[in-house]
C-alpha cells in the first residue's frame, strides 16, 4: 500500500466508525413517530432506557435483574467452555504430535464434527432433560471441535528444526513437549480457543432458550412471550457485549501469561 | 598430548525417497579425527552433504554405515556436549534473549541464580548487554546469531558444531561475527567444527580445512592452515593466502 502504517491505522479506525454511525442514524430516523411501529423495532431512546432499567432499575419483571441473569449465563459458558478446553487441548496436542493418537482419534472426531451442533439439541433434551445439563452439553460439544482441531494443527506444524534446537540444548521428550511444542502452537491454539468461546455463547443461548430460570437467553425467550421486543433486543445486545468482553479477556490473558510473543497481531 | 575429541569413522549415508526406488548417496566413507581444541572447517560445494554430516555428528540422524564418536563414545543422540549453531538462529520466538540463553541451563537443572549469572555473562560476551529483555523478532539477523551462539556456548560444550552459521549475513556483519567467534575461541579453545562453502572464511578462521567433493561427499584433501593468529582481514590480500585459496578452489572445481 502507498500509505505508511501509522496513517493506515488512523484511517482504519475512522473507517470502522462509519458504518455504525450510518446504521444508527437510519435506525433513529425510521423509528421516529409514524415510522416503523415500536412492537417491531423500538427507537434507540426506548431501547436505552429499557437497558438501563434492566441493569440498575426497579421496574418488574426485569428491572435490576441483569446481574443474576448474567452470572447464570457466564457460569454456564465458563463450565461448558472449560470442559471443552480440558478435553480439546490435551487431545489436540496429542493428535498433533503422536501418530497413534491421531490414527485412533482423528477419524472419529471428524465424523462427529460433521453433524451440525444444533442437531444435537433434541437428543440432548431426551438424555438430559431441558435446561442446565443440556446447555452445558451443547456448549462443550460445540466448543470442543475448534479447540481440538486448532491445537492439533498448531502442534503438528511446529518447525522440526526448532525441536532439534531444543534437543541439542538438552531437553528430553517431555520438556520438548512442554517448552517447545506447546508454546510454538500457541498462535493456532488461541485461534481455536477464540472460535470455541464464540461458539460457547451461541450454544449458551440455544440451550437457555429450551427453558432455564436464569440466564440472558431465558430472559430473551420470556420477553418474547410477553411481547416485550425491547427486552429481547436488550438481551441480544448484552449477550453480544459479554461475548466480546470474554474474547478480549481471553486474548489479554494470553498476552499477560507470555503465551503470545510480542508483536503478534491478533 | 591433546586427545581426539571428535571423529568420523567410515561414515556413509544414502537418502531414499519414500515410495520410490530412487536412492541418493550423500556421504561416502567420511573419515576424520579432530583434536581437542582444534578449529576445523569443512568446506564443500552446496548440496554435497555438509549438513547431513553435521546432523550425524550432532546425533540428529544416524549414519547408514560407519559411526561418529565424541571423546571415544559413539554418538547416538543430540546432547548439549555437542552444541549446534544452525544456519538460521532458530531462537525460541516466545522467549526473550535472556530466557533463550538460559534455556539449556534450565534443562540441566542449574539453579536460577547461577544460570542468570552465566546467561548475563555470555550475553555480554557476545556484545548484547542491554538486550536481555528483547524478543528475537525485535533483533537484527546478526544479533539473533549472537544470541544463538551465546545459548550454545553458555552450556560449556565439549564441541561446537556450526553449520554455515554466518552465510545469511551481509559481508560486514559476517566479518564481525567471525571475529567474535575467534575472540571467544581464543579464550576457551573449544573444539569447533565449522561448515562453510566460503573458502576465504575457512582460511581466515580455521586451523585445518577438510575439502569435500561434490555429492556423494567424501573428504578429498585436508589442509593445515598455519597463518599466525589473530588473523586480520588484510591477510586475504597476502600471497600465501591467495595461493592457498587458488589451490582450494581448483580442488573444489575438479
Ligand atoms: N532428509 C533428507 N531426505 C532426502 N534427501 C535429503 C535429506 N537431507 C538432505 N538430502 C539431500 O542430500 C543432499 C545433501 O544435502 P545437505 O547435507 O543439506 O547439503 P549441504 O549442506 O552440503 O548443502 C542434497 O541433495 C539433499 O537434497
Ligand atoms: Mg547445508
């Protein structure tokens, strides 16, 4: 490109603001009196006051309940995603490096992966009933695949020369695994974790829609039945917001623990 | 008496491509003995099997026929006693300079305080004081090679195996790296096997040059290099140097 990097960065940031501003303006104009009726699309102002009431207000049934619902959802994401990571990372690293592990695991995993995650919903409801366990099952299942696949991909593509360097410096098999292969696979692994975390939020909503008492997905479903479009949209916004926060936190923690080298652009 | 520190005894190696009957003989009955503290260059055209030979000496690959020994023990696996400096620095990109240099010490189980002290000393020796906290991606190519040298030397290896370590550097940086290597070598007289395809480099730095033939590589001549040390770049314009260089080039081309 002709622009230098710094100019480019500033321009990119400005470019990022353009579309939201246009959409927001259109939204504002269309929901003025006499425009789109509020039961289809509430105005920005109405939505904002509903959101504030949800967070810190007192109007029943939703006023001030954001915290409990968020905690319930976050807990499910952490548990479900945590399970996926606890299984996906070690299995991924093993299949990435050990022929026998790959031969015995990979075909089956990819066979299961072909089945769309959503289609596990009915059978999960038969096995686990509606609610909590089904939600955790769906999240773990969906998040497992990207975590596993990317960890395996990262581990299998570590430069053999880097491994030689580790060996001649005196590292044994185990140390090669922990001090060369795992750190060298981190960029790919992090990509998998981010995909998995994103899917966790998606499947959280799917699970919660089936019927739990607390949770942002539950609020969404509940509000829809009451015809409260504002709350449906507000819940969507908060889910997106927390999803993004969790993604940023994941990347930040990787940087903090030195798992990403400096200058890696994410 | 100086002991024989590293030797190759009738080493041959043939690569066969998987799934075909083609076979590529790369090394043909390589024999040599390198004394303790000797600086030996192995000089040969590219593709003649120099890296293959070095990999066998390092213990990365086995020989098909014959074997290599280090201090009379057969070489079977890589070991920090035979530290390698590769053609590219191959630092661990997620570790900063100091941790890269301390990596091998950690594997040895040396205490943190001791390895820190050692690492800082060697980082200083290679002229990188103040760069301890830099990541490899923040260093120039020459600086990365210095770190790579430091991380091998810090282990106090018996033998240093170097595979065209400076061939990717510009002429100036290469010269300063050669001088650095010689200065460090004067201090502790490690046994060094230095692989290169550059005749001048071989003559400037080594005690002895082993000339390899085209593939399949065999050692066709060994030449003692007796120029006084320390050797200066001006040596390259002397008559003796030019004559030796011409002789070696003729040997390489034949
Ligand atoms: N692992 C390998 N498998 C097959 N052929 C190889 C392998 N390593 C090297 N070779 C071949 O052996 C020959 C010598 O390679 P190498 O030792 O790297 O040469 P040099 O270092 O002298 O340039 C080359 O023709 C190369 O293609
Ligand atoms: Mg080579």
